[in-house]
C-alpha cells in the first residue's frame, strides 16, 4: 500500500477505540502500518500495540495510560465522546468531551516533537461557538481539569445540557492552541461530522428528534459511515496536511456549506425537534 499519508511505523494514540469513529480510525491506522495505542473505558477487540482503560472523567486514569504508553508519540486522535441532551449528566458530557480531551492532549504533548499532530472530533452541534467567544475565552484561561470542572459547575447557564457547549469548547480550544503549538512544529485540528451511523446515533435521535438529525444529513442524502469520518481524521493528521493547523473541518457531505448559504434553515430545522 502506498504511504502518502505517512502512517507506516508511526506511534499513534486513539481515544474512543471501542466503537464508532474511534474504532474505525484505530482499525484503519493498523491497516496503514502504524503502531496503535488505544484508550477507552470499554475494552477493545482490535489487535492494538497496547490498550489502556481510561475514563476521561478521571484525569488520574489518563495520566496512568499516557505514562504506560510512554516513548515518542507522533499523532493523537481524540475520538471518545459522550452525547448530551439529558441522556447523561451534563457535567459528565462536558468532562469527557472537553476537559478529558484537553487533559489527554496536555498529557501527550510532552511526548510529541516537531511533526506531531492532534485531531479531535468536535461536532456540527458546536456550530454556535462564534456566538459566545468571550465565554469560551474565559474557559480557555482556566488551567487544569479540576478548575475547568469547577468553572463548569459555576456556569450551568452556559454548559446547559453539556453537548453543544462541550463541542463549542473543543472548537475554540483547537483554534486557541494552534498558533502556540505550531511554534513547536505540532499541529492541532478538529472535525465536524454530520450524522453518522454509530452506537451514539440512537441517543441523538432520541434526544434531538430524528427529523432534526435527518435535516443535518439532507445534503448528503444519508448518514455517513464511521469509516468516512475516520478518513477525515486520517487526512488531517497525516504528513500530507503538513501546515494545516487550527482548522475546524466539516466532514459532513455539505451540511455546513448549505447552512452558510441559506439552503438549510437552521431555525426551521430546530422547530422540527
Ligand atoms: N455519531 C454522530 O452522528 C456524531 C456526530 C458528530 C460528532 N460525533 C462525535 O464523534 C465522536 C465519536 O462518537 P461515535 O459517534 O463514534 O460514538 P460511539 O459511542 O460509538 O463512540 C464513543 C466512544 O467514546 C468512548 N467513551 C465514552 N465515554 C468515555 C469515557 N468516559 N472515557 C473513555 N472513553 C469513553 C466509548 O466507549 C466509545 O468507544 C464523539 O466525540 C461524538 O460526540 C458523533
């Protein structure tokens, strides 16, 4: 297989390797010849170089996993996530999607050198990020996982059901970190998947309403597959994307473009929910 993407022999970490997009990403990286270290709070059946059980709500499990992996790390794929909408406590969703993802990244960064790459899965659910940048910039200044959780507990008016705010925070944090990390030759990006057929989908349909979910899949005419989402992550973390950083990349079959050009009416879409 050609190695244009440059993963052969690379040491990579994939969070959320148990199912969905993380599982598809880890599987593709194994096929591409990478040394794949997986973390999740559920065991993985994949032939990984190592698996460490991590609960992203608990920073000590993240630190232990990263210490066990050790060595040099070339790429990090932050794929683990929890839905919101009342299906889980809002604070848990915030902890997994933002606080734990940030903690994981900060733990891995000292193991990375020039050429290192980080990608996180955000969501089109975080598309409201630009409406409250001052709030997110306040959160960006809050260092440390416990302090970020304390901040969230003090601001339920922003965190709300947890999912949208946590994904907005990932989007803002990605853009906030890119300029300082590129000085070390390290890139950081995130993706915005459109509705994707993974185990999480049943919760999205139950909490947001199937009509709302389907509206976001309308340009493509179907839900995307975990493999299509994995490919977007592989592309942006690959050697081919050498100076691509701070990018919020829709992997969405045209949903964001349709919104931006008024071809999907977001308020009509929300009324359907
Ligand atoms: N499926 C969609 O339509 C969709 C759309 C936009 C964004 N996303 C995002 O994509 C990412 C992947 O989700 P998916 O759709 O593949 O769903 P999924 O449920 O199949 O995968 C989520 C993974 O995260 C792991 N995880 C959950 N809580 C954890 C915790 N506390 N600690 C460690 N691991 C934990 C799960 O075990 C699982 O392996 C998530 O961040 C999700 O928010 C999904």
